[in-house]
C-alpha cells in the first residue's frame, strides 16, 4: 500500500510511505530554493514520485496534513517571505487594534492590509479560493471549508486521482503520530506524547496516550503560550519569527540570572499549571505588545535566558505532573517547541521520565510523515510501522549530473578524480574546509554528512572562516559535530546512554576531551549537539571520519549544513557548485570528484 503525505504548512514537504516503511521525503524549499516555504509542495510531490518510481495511479491514499492551514497564510506566506519589519507592521495594523482596542477585524482585513506584498497571487495553486471568496463577508467556518475543498481539488487535478483517495488529518494528530513513531530504535512501548506549539487546528498543547495498537488524545488546550511567546520574542530581538527561534535558544546560555531574572519573572507570569492542565493568564491579551512594554530596557541575552529558563521550568513541572497522573515514564515531545534541544536535554536530566524523545524536525516540517502514519494505522491498526530508521530520504544524483558540473569546474579549478576518504581526511586535518555533496540527501533542516560543510573540530580557527566567509552565520551560534558512535563516551556525558543520530539532543561535554571537539562546542555552556554515527547509517561518511581518526586520534568532525546564510541547503551537484562559487570554501567534494580552489596555496 502506498500513501502519499502532503503538508502545505511552513517547511512544506511531501513523503511516500510503502506499507509501514517511509521511502522518501523532501521539503519544497530544497527544490524551489525559498527557505521555510509555505504552500502546496508541487515540486516535492513530483520529486518523491520520481525518486521512488511510483506513478500517481499507484498511490492508494493521499493525506494532507491540517484541516485549516491558516486561512490567508497560504497566500501571505509570512513565515517564508516577510521581514521582521513586515511582522511589526502586521502587529500595528492588525493584532494591536484587534486585541487591545477591541476593533472588529478579521483575517480578511489582515489579508487586505498585507496583500500588496504578494507577487503573482494568480500563480498560487490555491488561487481559486481568492476567486470564490471575493466580495464575500468573512465567515471563519465558510472560508475554512472553501479553502479545504480548494486544497483537495488542487491535489486531484495535479495528480489526476479520484476524490475518494484524498483525505485530511488534524494538525495535532500529525505531530502526535510523528513524535511517537519517530522514536529511535522504535519498540512500540506505551508512551505519553505531548505536543507544544504556536497553534494547530484546535490547540497549542495536547496530551495523548499511545499503546501497542491504540491511540487516544486525552487533553487539549489553546492556553499554552510558549510557541507564540517564542515567535514574538524572536521578533522583539529583531529576527524572523517561525524561523529564528533557535537563535534565541542559542543566545540564552550567554546570560545568567544576573541579567535575566526580571525577564524570567515576566515569562513565568503567562501560565499556571494545575496537575496536567495548563491555564493562561487571561490578563495578557497580546504577547508582543505586553512583552515590549515589560521587557523594555532588559538586556537582549537576559531576555533569551529568562525565556529558556521559564520554558524549562514550565515543561518540567508539566511532564512530572503527567508522569504522576498517567503512570507512564516514556515521554515524547512533538510540535514546534520540541525543536528546543536544550529543553530536551534538561528534561532528560531533571525530569522523572525514563526517556524524553523529540523527533528530528518535530515542528511543521514533518507533518506529512505523521499524517501518513496516522492514516495507515487507521486503515490497518495492527500493521507494523518501521519508524524513522533513516533520514537519508531525499534526492540522489546520477553520474551525468556530476559530469556536467565537473566539465564546468575544470575550466576554473583543479579537479581530482577518484578521490579517497583518506585524502579528504588529510585535507581536513590540515585545516581545510570542505563541502561534501554525496549520496542521498537528508530530509529536514539538518545536514548529516551528505550535504554538509566539514572541518577539523580540534581547530578553533576554522570557526571565523566558516562564519564570515562561508556561512555569514550569527556570531553567537555554535557549530555541531558528527561523532562516531563507538567514541561518543569520550566526548559527551550520557549517563542514560541515549542514542541521538539526528542532532536532536544537546549533551554536556566531557571536560577531559572537550578540547578535541572545541570548534563544535557551545562557547558559553560547553554543551554540544552531536550526530551519533553508526556505520550502518552512512558507510561512506563513517569511513571518512574513521580515516580522520587514524590521522588525528579524534573520531569526530565539525559538521554544518551546506548552504549560505538564509538559503536552503543544497540539493544537487549544480546547486553545490553554485554555492561553492559564491563562497570561500577550500574544496568541494561531489561524489568521487574533488574541486579544489586554485587560490588555495596549500594544495
Ligand atoms: Fe504545528
């Protein structure tokens, strides 16, 4: 049985499930090059079908994540196309008068304020919705239902399938199924799955219980505010909401109670927890405006620290109360807030849970996978779902694509054929910075070796070069390592022996060997977010690190995604080469070829 999953929320993507096995998944942003893209993932759908050699006739079911998908968000696309200033304008024109001055404004007014920012609205696959609602008075239920039928028609027309094949899965259900079945070394153990996010179809937090072949949502509330608080604090600190929340998290360890105590008190005032239930402070009507007033004059890093501390304390209490009430110590967190890797570290160390898991890309970037698993379990409750055994689910490239690029590269650079891992490891050990484009592309926001920039983790001096000349990254953000699983205990403290192959958890570093991976350690709190690599997951990449270990004694490399700042990670050899041209990278390895920058005097 083939199930095609589609998500048109931000980080839109498509995936294909064959019986219980996920066989392909690609985000639209990798193909259309618009980071964090929101909208119908036409290219991604076509790509997963091409990769798996499946025709649309072969698909048994098509599931679309989310009932509502934000009525005008699919046209305004703020999460991928707005600047921070655009968000502030929206606040001043729409949210502030609506929430604080009780003006009767609807999402249609918001759309009208902002529609001048949209170019080529007629090219939007859902344009039929604009035609059908034109001139009509806004009614949430009616507009919602029109949009859903337009989204369905779009799939039917695109794939030429019958309408009975297409169904929708509730947003929160997608997060819940994804969280549960993405557990590494999945054993189908009873688990409590919590979602925490800005907002789904019905709620911003849920509690569900998963047992062998059953699932039940036990609790939901729209009173959990942390997803929204993170969104608007990201904006208040001058960054892009729904994209740069991780930068606020990365800033937090630079501060302490000294600068953050007043911010902490403010963030603590948003909620109360009684047992497993969350209650919002109803006096706070608008997150952005209230935060602006209360945090004026507070230091930027103190705000980030206070928010992280408040979140950690809040979720710790919630999780411990839930464990007590539902008598289950396997906890899974899903939804946007679960992408906070420091929170997952904190819960694994401090909560009463035996294990706290968050899947990779546990925000909206994985909704389609959850939708497929939910649909399959509804049709065949006893079927075995194989979980997320690999993240190398994307495009692969063939020899002809590589050779075209190599011909171009030979005119400008030195090109070496049949490059060995031994040679690449030697270059790395000499301090060169190398991009690697090889094999199947990783799904999601993390590069796990196949679309990565690699460097010597012992060498602190590579940081400035990667930051300024290659990534133009934010100076406070740390890099991450890939560590051979057999060497993991040398570098990190991992009392519960957690296996983290997708860079979803932070760990404290071992003080004796920290200097050997110092370039991939957070400079302020000395934590690291490793990809733990076993041979069976990526043999070629594993062998490369083995060669590096033979030379240096260190079974680890600094690994960061291969993209320039603000761009999506590269997908194919052409993009890899174009990015190389616009950067100051020393070497680009594509498959078995190495393209060496001639200005690199060392080679
Ligand atoms: Fe979500």
